[in-house]
C-alpha cells in the first residue's frame, strides 16, 4: 500500500487536473522534503490547467512558512504573465483571512535576504500582492 506522500507524488504527475490539484494540497505539508518541493514548483507552473497553479499557490500560502513562500517565489521567477496572474490569484485567495497576511509578509521579509536574486525579486512581488490584499 502506498503512503500518502507516495500517492501525492503519483497524483502530481497525473493527466487529471483534479488529481494534480489534490497533490498540490497534500504536498504543501512537505515543503521541506526536496522531492516534494520540486513537485510543488512543477505544479505551480502547471502548463495544462490554471486551476492547478491557483490552488497549489493557495495551499502553499496557507502554509505560510518561509519554505512554502520560497517555492511560490521560485515559480513567480519562472512564470509567464498568465501563470503569474494565477499565482497571484491563488495567493490572494488564501490571504482573504487576515492572519495569513502577517505570515506572508514575514516570510517575504526573510526572503528579501535570499541568496538567489530571482527569489528576492519574486518575494518583493508577493509582498506587494499581500499588501494589496489588506486594502
């Protein structure tokens, strides 16, 4: 029998968008596992269905840790304009809860010192999205 993590890895590469969405939610609890992080970035940049991008971004934003927000930043750095719009929408959807904004702002502040320039720039974008949610 497959573990939950193994099942989520299988779903992450499924042809079914619904299974990929489910995988994004399940894998978001494992952002510190390198294989899960890699799969999550792939789901954030899903080229088949924007629902996968949006809902994976929402799940990671709800986690709100530096590691989770860093994965969103990595995706923002690679995203085309359409993907970036859906990443922003997913972040916004999660931030409609007031306490989420504080976690994301703190994570972005931490990422402002990241070793990768692309992550620093993308974290600034995410911080601006979070700031816009408060208004």
